[in-house]
C-alpha cells in the first residue's frame, strides 16, 4: 500500500493516520532516498519509540500477545502508554458486526481496538491531560501519590499513597514519577528521595508512603543504544552532547569540540564551589550540575511535607484529591468524625473533595487508627472504669490525624497539637510518642497553629493508678 503498517510503526508520519506526536523516522528517510529522487540527512530523523526493544516477536506475533502498554484488555483500569510518557485509557469498541477472523483478540467476535488501520489492536491511548512530561498539563500532579511532572518523569504502575491518606481512585493504579539512568542502574524518585530499581524491574517502597511502586525493567527507560553516529562527530561527543551536522552541541556543564571538557555552568549559581575539574561542589541544601536546585532534608518527605524550592511545606492544595473545605460542609458526609470536627465548624479542614472518598477515608484510615489507639485486651480490661474518657480521646485523635485543620490562608494543613497527644495519653494511661514529628506539632506551638486541642482529663481509675506510680517512684 501507500502507507507504513500502522500496527508496526504506529506514530510514524507515513502511516495511514496522524497521531498527536507523529515522527519522521529513518525508515521514511531511507525509503525516500531509495527512490533515487532524494538525498536524506539522517541526523534530522526523529526517534521512533513504538516497538523499541520488543524483539522480533513484536512483528510476528498477534498483538494480544504484546506486553506492557502495547496491549490492554479492559476499559475499567487506566495504565501507561507504550513509551511511559503518559497515563492512558484502554479504548475497546463493540462493533455492530463481527471482526475479521485475524482481528479477533477477545472472546466476543465483535470487540476490538478503535483503529482498523492498527488491525483493531487494543493498546493504551494517552489521556488529553495525562502527559507525565508536560508541566503545563491541565491536571496537576497528585502530591498524595508523590507524583511529579517534567521532562524526566515517566508513567509507572504504583499503589503509593502518602501515609494518612487514601488514593482518590481505585481504578488508577499508576502515576508520574521522576527517573534517571546512572551507574548502569535505573533510579526513581518520590518526593525528591531516589531509590534504585531492580535490574529486571520490580517493587520498591518509600518512607512516608503506604503501598509500592513497580519499577520498569532497566532496558525500558535506560536505552543503551547511541542516538548519534559515532563516525560523524569526534568520539560521539563523548555522550555529553548532541551530534548535529557533524558538530557537537554540548550539554550544560561540558564544552570543547568533542564535549570532553567540563566547566562550572553559571559559576555554580553562587551556591557552590567550582573545582579544578570543572565540577560544581554544591553547598548543603543545593543540587544540580549548576547548584541551582534547592533541596529539602530527607525528613521533609518522611514527615509528609512537600519540598518547594528548598522549603518544606505541609500544603493541602498539593494533593490532587484533597482541598481545604469549610468544616460545616464536610459534616453531612462524616459519621465517625462528625462530632469531633463539629466542635470547630468555623474553620476549614483538609479533606478529599469527593464525598465518597471522604467516607472511604473514615473506613480505611480513621477506624483502623481508632482501633489501634483504643486499648484492647488486658489494657482495655485495666481501663474499664475509665473507658469513656479514653474512648473519646482515642476517637478525637484518630480523626485529627486523618483530617487535619487548615491554616487561616486556607492552604497549609496543620499537624495535630502536641497537647492533643498528651491528653490522649492521660485519658488512656498509655505512652504514645508525642514527639513524633510525622504527626504532632512541637510542644511550643500554640493550639491555634495545630489541629485539635488538649483536654487534660483523667478518669478516677487513671488518677488512682497515677498516684500509685508517683508513690512508687518516690
């Protein structure tokens, strides 16, 4: 025919339909040159990612045997596109008649992918706002999931969710995360904390998050093929630059005809020391080839914060499924925490925007926390005469930990008051660590700058037990 086979070359510009990111590949340039009418400049060819590193089986086998983002079989769950540059959906169409025998990939003969030109293959198509690489995407990265959008971000399967939160959608099992290829290893970052992935792919975990992130295999994102012809540029630009028309265009921090020499870009931006070898030695708190990127201490992410230009903030608006809302509006959806939050209906609390997710938060997070805080077994029997006070204190603390108050500006969420933790310890006769910065404010912070309050109330049995403890210590 007059076009490349779309099933095999997908977004090549010479297939039968145009994609959102069509490319002119070496295949098309070679065809034009072979016609005898043209002389191709192969350095201008675009990279064709479709089918890359998939082996000969990709060409010879039916597409329902393809792997990863090249194949999907349900419309109920989202996934990653074949090149992992975007989150996508699986468009499966029910046709009025049966598909050709060779195009039947589903039990029902009239079901298949949306493109006849692609032989009715079903594969993930990018959402209009699902790009992981586009920072201007209409959909903000979900900070609850630790997502970041940018040129080095890719879509990966993940069940990660920040401790104390729930995922906004159970059907969305993926997210956009930063990656880098370094020392023959693939590394992935969540909240600025980098972790090395297994070479063949697999699960990794991050502090401050429940769930896991599933790393792709090393070869998926860390391509070992060179993108330049080593014969055109000296030493292939030492892989420190792009080869264009036989000349090296060096990356930031490199110079010379073959990009072999190092330099301190922008004089380390004033945030570092330029060493004799041309490498910036950044001051504490800065990173990057030119020391221009401010970073936060690792404790920031461990405590549920988000690093914004070197400042650790506990912002509600950074979480895609959460926002600061008037407490009076939330009460109609709440059950367990209704009375707890109802004591301060004049303010705002950081909570999921969707009522169904808020209800799920109570069921999945608040109640397990409450059951953990309320004494069980022998301790529950020991507190039997004072269980009302303990019950109330445990419920308040469980709600405050999961649904935190917002500050007056309606942006930052406030950690639970230190006094609220102490109040719970007194009421239940326990020793919860109130210095845990992941959950509680410092002892010096006033109650107006934190979530909840302290009600120093002891049952008569707790007072009796405390007096015995004081006598024994004296």
